[in-house]
């Protein structure tokens, strides 16, 4: 016989958390709990897909989207889903969904999950925690006999990190409707985007079928490590995200003249790298020249011909700007373009700055924020509201319906690095908060 949500939250159906000890801020024994030992074991196993040869968990992972490691990691996660009684469904964009029926399947589902692709030489918690905790949450509810009013749907988003094709939140972006058929012709590492999506089980010929309408979900929840140091410094177990910053990316191409490094006088050089260096510093000066929390980064950098005895003729790099205000990002980009024109004139080069991608800012729903706070209170976990400086798939889902995110501490604020670490207690706390938040939103 199924039990009520109230009875479950009251502690009448509790799953054991193997290996846990009572620590300050840890979930109380009367709250619903995901199997923390199983969650840890799964995170450790997932880390083997893309681990450096001969390495350990501490050496991090390179599981870039569409790579062999990504394909293998996705297969592992789908095996876990099947073992949990879910039937994995890969949509045309390559996202993996698993659905559990509710008492009223005419209602929009509560959607939750994250991603498992990584940056090169990244860590083992970014995306992985939220993805595997989603499976754990569904297992917890199934084992307890709880049947929610809304259908529940978990998701593993494909290609979140933006390494492949220079496009972050790639496949959740498609679901939100940001897609054109011509996008499938983009090339990266000798592979078209269509070929990449097909490689992970998607169907690029039917790509428009991946788009979901507004109102497609009752709420979207995503558990994630903070990737900053605020929660760790304050020793706060749970962050309740208020909003996610906008991210604007550009490609800067500087063209000079490649020439012999030994025979070309300094005054006659049209050195693309020199111009690129000035522009790199200009990005920092423009971004730091205004009051606010905006950030700017020059990232991926390429030089041609990249030879020790040749003056660089071409330089390319990415410029990434982040802030909660779209208007501020536009102002910053215009100021950087003005500095680029000046640099091009003084270095006798040409500089083209072209838009690469844009993730709009996304505010979390007040209803979802309050639900997460009620869930944390019921678990005895302290919490604080905070912004997200990193982009997440939740950004895209906010365009379709209410969205909320749960953060757990990142030790010393380190992320996108093998040193990325979140304690196993905090991982379990986050998974428990996700499970309780699902139930809270089911009642809204």
C-alpha cells in the first residue's frame, strides 16, 4: 500500500544511509534519505570513464561531450536507470530521460537532473552529483511506496560544458527551442554536430522534435555543487539559488602578417600575438573598470602558424562575459570592441569580434525557492539564498517553466579541476534535499 507524502516527510518511511554518522548540519534521522553509500560508489565508478590512464579518483576526469568516455559514461548511467526500474529514452538531441508515472499523468511532470560531460582535466562532482542523485531520489520514492501526484522525470543533459562546438548548455538549449537545422552542419574536431549527436544515440534528422513547449514541466530542479567558495567558507550545507547569470561568448580573430622571425625588423612587424595580448589585457581592464559582480575571461587561445621562428600571423581566442544583467554585458562588449579597434590601428592588424553563444539570465521561481527551503528545514539543514555565477542547464529550463537549484559546498571553491571536492556528507545532504524538494513541489 502506498503512503502519503505527509507520512513520508514525517519519517514513516526511511531508507538507511549506509555508513553515515550524525554530524552537525546532517539530515535528521526522521527525513527521507537517499542511500549515501550507493551514491558515493556510483560517483566513484562514473569517474573511471575518462580517468587518466593509471590514475585514481583524485586525478579527475576528461569526459568531454561526444568522446568515447562520454559514450561509455552514458551507457553506465543508463544501466543504473534500468536497475532502478526506469526505461531510458534518448531524445533527438541526445538527452537521456527516465519517467515515473504519477497519480495524475495529465499533469506536467516535475523534471530534475543534471549532466555528466566534463571539461578536459575536470573534476568528479560537477554535474555527476545531480545526475546520480536524481536516480537515487527516484529509487528512494519507489522503495518507500510514495506515489506522487505529478509524474516525475529525470534527465541527463548532453553536452552541457560547451567544450564541443563552443556551445554551452548545448542540448538543453535545443529542448528550450534555441536550434536551427543549419546548426547540425557545425564542425568540431573533424565531426559535424549531426554526427556527434548521432554518436550518442540522438537523431539529428528529427532534431526539431526535441523542442518542448512552455509549460512542459511543473517545475525543474537541479542539484549541483556550488563551484565557488561561499558555502564552504560559511559552513552552510545548502545554497538556494536565486538566479543564474547571463553568459555571452565571442570569438576574437586577429589577423596580422606571418613573417620570418630573424629577418623582419621589430618596427615592421604586424604581429597578431602582440595585438591579441593587448586585447586580452583590455578585456580585463574594461570588465574591472565598472562597479559590480561582472566577470570577463579570455579562454581558448590559438596561434598560427605556432612556430618558434615565425611571427604569428593569426591569433584566435574566446571572450566570455558574465553578469545577471544583459544590458551590462552589451555595454561591456561595446567597450571591448572600441578598444579592439584602437589596438588594431596601433598594431597594423585587423580584429574581428563575432558572437559565439549567449545564455540569457534566469531567475529561480520564488515557489521553488521556498519549496527547497522547506525541504532543507525538514532535514535540519541550514541554507542561504545566493546567485549562481556558473551557467547550468536550469538556465534553459527556466524558459519553459518554474526553475530552482540546490547548491552544496565546493571545498575551497575549486571546480573544473581534479582538485574539485565535495564531502560525501554534503553529497548525501544534497540528494536528500533534492528528494524532499520534489515532494514539496508535488504539493504546490
